C-alpha cells in the first residue's frame, strides 16, 4: 500500500495577478477589471514583491481570492479528523456508513527509528491491526451494518477525501500541521511539508511558518490541580448538557427581526408576548437569510461522542467546537455500544475487541512506543466529551438534519436529547425545531424517505 499523501490538484495559475490586483484596488485609480489587466501585464516578480509587502503588514485577506483543490490520499482517519476541524474549508470524505473499509488498509508508524525493539513492536502492531480488520469483516458477515461495525476500526485505517480552501486558510492549516497542533505527529508533519514543497515553485509568495517562531506550548494541566473536578458537575446519565445560552433568546431574535424590517419600535413590549414571538420566529424559519437567529447563542456539552461520531458533528461549519486531545482523554473502558450488536448477541465479541486493544496498547507502551503513535491504536468507538457553541441558525440546521430518521443513530440520539433540553429551557423557540418534515411539512429525501412523515410529525409535536 502506498504511503499517505496530500496533493494539490488545482490552484489559480494567475494567482499572483489576482492577489496583487486585490492589493492594488484600494489605492489605485481604475475599475476592478482594468486593475486586474494591468497586474497581468506586470512581471511576476513585481506582483510577488507587492504581495509579500502587503502580507508582511498584516493584510492577509487578499490571499482569500486564491483557492486550492486538495486530495488527501490513503491517509489515516486521524489525519482526516485533524484536517476537517478547520471550518473555513469544504470537505467531501469517504463515508464509513456506506463504504466497506475491510480491505482499505491502515497506516503504520515508522518503526525503524525505535531502536532494538522496533521489529518486535512492529510485529505486535501488525498482528493487532489484522485482528481488528478481521473482527470488522466478521461483524459485517454476521449482518452488522457498516455504520456500527466501523466502531472496531483503529484510528490508523486509511481514509481518502477532498478539500477546497482559500490560500489564507490553507496557510493556517499547513502551519498547524507542521509547527502547531500537528507537530507531534510524524504523519501530519510529513503531509504538511509535502504541501509546502508543492507550493515552492507554483506560488512563491505564500509564507509558511509565520507567527510560530519561539511559540511555547501552554501546560494547562500544571495550572489546574483539580482538573477532573469540572467533569463531576455534569450529569452522568445524559448525552447532552446545555451549559449556557442567551437570556430570553426569543425576545432577542424578535427584536432583531423588527430592526431588520426597519421598525423604529424594535424594542417595543410586544416582542415579549409568546404569541407574537412564535409568529415572528415561524416567519424567520421560512426566510432564506435567517440572520436574526444568529443573535442567540447556545453552549452545549456532548458528554460521550464516539471518535467516529465526531465526524458527523464537525461537518457543521458555523460553530465553535472544542475537542480534547484523544491520547489524554480516551479510555478503552468507555466506548459506544450499538443496539445492533446487542440484538445480534455479539456484545461479548464486541467488548473483547476493546479489551484486547487496551492490552496491546499497554504492551507497546512498555516496549517504548512514542505517545504520538498511540493514536493509531485508538478505536473509532471510544468516546470523549465535546463542547461546542452554536447560534440558533446553525442549531436549526443541525437539528433538522440530525433528528431525521435517516440520520446516523448516534448523532440522532444526541440531537434528540439536545432538542428535548432546549425545548424545556426555551419552549417557544425550540418547539418549532425538529426534522425537516416537521418544520416544513415536506420530506426532502425523495425515494430514500422513511415513509413515516405522519408518525414523525406526531412524535415531535408531542416531544
């Protein structure tokens, strides 16, 4: 199997002219097209020197006019998870719900660098990887859906995905890969360095590494002696916890709606009336813009999301999400249990995969496996807490998609529990939230519809 790689598939070949034009337009006479045409006539070095001068002064927004199409090929799913957390980019990944990953292969650490124990460590690692993929294939053969069998896959299994990103965010991603959060992981660093090398001859004005010189990593753990105390304040029996929210979000949203409508009396007392609030919010939900909903924010703790489930959550781009460092947080005793496994009588087999993985992890640690490579031994079904803040507009999208009967069951369970909590705290606003068929009266799934719209509507009406 070929090594993991990242390739620039496409970029703006006239990027220096585009970015230089953006740099000139604020101080130069002439129309946008005229300035661009003059930039095209200039020598590339002239444009490049101007761009570097602009960027060095901190005006990096001009880089957003250039974009890249990237392909990440046969990388570990850990790399995928690292990359798709960047929100100002577009991603399309190979789905583990529908694609059979039984023969996709896995990424291995560079064992040769680990001294006299390297051969023994490599044998243990490969033997365990073969065991995990065998268990995955066995679950599929016994009728377990792919979306549930995937929980026994290690975080070394190979993934493939596309990314489209502007140059400014591209620099941020590469910097984090090589000098930031990714610098602990050889695979991520290697991919980042490869992308830098591909840019050297193609787009010479891109400046990588800026801002990371002398950067020191904060050791927050040493600052907080009782670092586990916070977790004790959370409910142990729930999937989701609402940590914080805008006071009177319905009133805030309605005031914003009146302001947008040009009303001088947007602070009038009528917006405190529940009937008026509901009518205004219903109207907003059917508008294409919905900017008024963005005035209300909600901070949520998902207490037990699987590593596989995090993928479904981070795809929602308009949020501020905090995900813990997996190696510090994952516990082989804390994992998701799919109902299909229980119904098939395979619970003991499934649990044994996690027990064996913990044993192998302990064995390799004793042999000297670096912490940076431990991530490959984590299983997709291990759970971690995740915190996020979304505004009411993004929550509307999240809940519409994730409470649908066609949503993946784990994220659907979290979304439904969250909706229940939100309805208890802010009933006027969130009584209007639910799957698309409940909100609009129409199912968007076409031939893939569950065919149970009436039952779904009744369920969420009395939820």
